[in-house]
């Protein structure tokens, strides 16, 4: 935990406190991963529909293994093309 002082535009000092900055960093990382995986799943749904592939196993796996399920789908797509 760290505390610092700041001064407003009127010259009145205020206390700025960030409680447990590690928690804030962890929250940012989790939110970034959730956003990235959500965008990836949106792409996956469109691509699977276009190719006639099943998408639901990847949607189920993503909350547990994260982007690894998206990578598995991409690999599956490349293997099918070969």
C-alpha cells in the first residue's frame, strides 16, 4: 500500500491512496484477458459458422484454459486446410 499527497488547483492538499496496488494490476490483467478472449470467441463463432465447424467445445474450454482453446481452434483450421 502506498499513499501520496496531491494538491488541487485551488491549492488545497488532498490524500491520494491506492490500496493494495498488486490487486489493481491483477485486476487489469484479468480484464485484458477477458476482453481478448471475448473478441477471440466472437471471431471463432463467425469463422466456425462459415467453415461448418463445431464451436461449442472451444466456448466451454475458454473459461478454463483461456486463449489455449482459441489456439487449438486455429491449429485445427490449419490442419484441415492442409
